[in-house]
C-alpha cells in the first residue's frame, strides 16, 4: 500500500490530533513545513513565528522518537516550495503518495486551498474542542440571536464543570458582577515563568532574527514555552499564583504590569501544547480544594468553554466571508500608532507597547483600548483584523476574527455581541492607572486636550444613530446626548472631526 501524507499544521501540535489518530505510523509520512506564504500573508510578530517554528521542530522530533516518519521542511531549506499546497505536492512525488490526511485548519483560506488541492485530501474534524460543528449547528438552529451566555450553560452541562447535579455550582451560572474591580494603587501580579532556550529554540531565533528583522515586534527576550513539558509548569504557576485573583482584576490595566492575573496560556492552548478541558479541570480542582474562589474559577472556565468555544462555533457557522464583513461601512486606514507610531495617548502607548514587546496584550487592552479606538475612529475592520492576526502570538483566524470583526468592531452586525463595545475615556480611567500620566485629560470633553475617546465616542454614536438608537442598552446614551446644549454638541462633533482629519493625514494623536 502506498503511503499517505499526514499534514500537521503549526497549531496542531497535539500527539492525538485527528489526522495522526487516523494515520498508520508503519505506512504514512507526516508532513510539516515552515513556509513563506504562512509567515508573510500578514506580517506576523517575530515572537509568534519563533514560537511556532520552535514548537513545530520539537514536535516533529517527538513524533520521530515515537516511530513516525516525518518529512520536515525548514524555512531556509533550498528545496522549500513556499506554500503548504506546494510542499504537499513535492512530498507526494517524493514518497509516491496520492492521498493526504489533515485535521481541519482553523482558517477558511487554508480549508479552501486544501479542498481545491490536486491530491485527494481528507479533512478530519478537529476534536480538540469541546463543541463539535454538529453540536454548534444544532444549538444555533432556529435561534434569533446567538448569545454566548446560553451556549456556555450547554458547555457547563456537557463537561460537568462547576456543576452540582444539573445546577450550577453556587446557584449562579455567572459571577461577573464580582469581577469588575478597578486596580487599587500598587497592584501587581505574578510574572509568568520564563523558559531558557535550548539549541532548537536558539537556532530558530537566529533564523527569525535574520529573516524578519524589519517586522513590528521584539523577538528577544524570548521566553515562551515551546513544548508541553514547559507549558505544563506554566499552567501550574498560573493556578497557584494568579488564578485566585483572576476574577477580581480581570478587567484591570496597570502601567508596567503586562500580565496582571491573566494566565498567558492562550498561546499554548491554541497551538495544542495544552488541552483546554484539562486546563479547566485544573482550575476547578483548585476551587474544590479551597485554593481559588468561585468568581475567579467560574470566570476563567467561562473564557475557555464559553467564549473560546463560542467564537469558534460562530466562525465556522458564519462561513468564509466572515472576516471581510463591514456592516458599519468603516473605511479609514489603520493609523501608524498601531505600529508603534508616536502618540500622546497613554493607554494606546501601553497597549501597543506590550503588544510589540510580548506579542501579547490581555483582553481588556485588546477590546477596550486598541479595539475601542479603532471602532470609534471608523477604521476599516479588515485592516483591524489583519493587525490583530499579525501581532498576537495566539492569533489564528478562527479565534481572532470573531473577536475582532465581531466582538470588537461590530462589523458582523451583532452576531457575536448584542451591542458594540464602545466607551468614552471614563471606562479606561476607572479600570486603569493610564489616565493619570496621559497628555490628554480624561475629564476634558472638548478642545485640544480632550481625551480622544471622549470626542470619538459621541461622534460614533451620532454617525450610527439610525442603527443603535433603538437598542435598549444604548438608548440612555442617546438621551444624554439629546439633553446637551446645542453649542456643546456642535463643539464635540467639530473637535472629533478635526481629530479624525489628523488621523487621516497620518498625524499623531
Ligand atoms: C480584538 C480581540 C482580538 C482577540 N484575538 C484573539 C486571538 O487571536 N487569539 C486568542 O486566543 N484570543 C483572542 N482574543 C481573546 C482574548 O483577548 C485572549 O484569548 C486573551 O487575552 C489571551 O490571554 P490569556 O491567555 O492571558 O487569557 P486569560 O485572560 O487568562 O483567559 C483564559 C483563556 O480563556 C480563553 N479566552 C479568553 N477570552 C477569550 C475570547 N474572547 N475568545 C477566545 N478565547 C478566549 C483563552 O484561551 C485564554 O487563554 C481576542 C480578543 C479581542 C478583543
Ligand atoms: S485620558 Fe484618554 S487617551 Fe489618555 S489614557 Fe485616559 S483614556 Fe487614554
């Protein structure tokens, strides 16, 4: 019997991933490839590329030790054919294969390329998720709106996590009302563990340094885990040191505190180094042992079996055009501040700064600083989407696009969220210490020193009045606007227009 190719992609680094489960190690050849099309279709952060290549090389070595035949192509291999599709053809010819087994990629672009591939490609559902495609479709069928909260309850029932029989632990499904504390002065969180480089990682770092030195993002210091034996201690560290306060300060932002009580595990979970259900079970065990409170553990588990599974369901349910949606018709170009350009806005400087250093920012920085600003300023959601996909080490389209195009930019018209996540500077002031050292005044509502969020917030609401005025959760804001004096309203809009003009001209704000 001729061998089949078993394609393993960079975010499928799990020994039990569907394609490997379906393959025969005595017969088949595993194909893994570092290819330019994947590193370049958006300008991925050097830390992200280094993480993936180091983790892929170690995974390939592990498969070989386990008895698999692995055809691994390095980026600088002179024979490298440049794309996944071309690599498959090259390897097929080499070993005489006509069939490929592959676990379904998390991006429509690749799924379509594989479906159109001249070899016979068998796409197998990725079963590293809690909710299957069929289950999500059955849940979504006939619903007027898809809401995470109801989906999440199904996932709690399915997994039994934090359940007492058929009732939620503690009597409530969601403890978010305990989870919105602003940061007290001097708040600091534990720093996630940092891993020394071995030879494999060092070789990858040298390659990435040479090939991607002009990219946005710092490669070094590089400290990510690149194999399960490192990712597991990172999980242990989170459970012991950060989880107990995860809930309380989930929305807080503090200058110089890049991680606070967040887990920084998405990079590992999304690439397959950690199993999401196991991560949740560990958090639940900490609660049962009395080591972490319910509001923290429920909040954390909700992010994984709720949000993470929900956005994946939405991505596949909505179809290949999802990432291109733009219902608000926003078309401004992404301003240079997103690539580290000069700015007077402390919050943007902080959120973009940690992104550049670590290929990471926590959820509220992504949603309520960089995302909020892009939405208020009317930036083209396609450009915003490409930015998030490029700059975060945990970004793959299935999870990034619904978060960006849907949750953050409302470009899907309300599939992911029932209202846009927009706020004036007030929210950022309440949840962070940024405004204290900002050149703008968060309490200033008009004029050159007015916080840009204050100006753009009203501009956004007025631009989209027809769409949002009837939304019960936004009607109050329109009433506040309508009560303002005419000359004040005119001033706010004129100042906002001037700010937008500066953005369009590429001037710093
Ligand atoms: C505009 C925007 C873009 C985003 N892009 C991505 C992305 O490309 N990849 C990604 O994994 N997450 C993305 N998120 C979700 C979230 O911001 C990150 O998962 C989180 O910041 C990762 O850091 P952490 O591991 O410290 O998370 P924690 O705060 O510790 O949360 C625990 C885990 O929950 C999961 N999680 C939390 N929130 C979400 C969410 N909204 N969607 C999916 N999973 C979630 C992650 O696996 C995370 O590791 C995005 C959010 C926004 C607003
Ligand atoms: S004043 Fe406005 S721009 Fe400055 S940090 Fe606060 S929210 Fe950001």
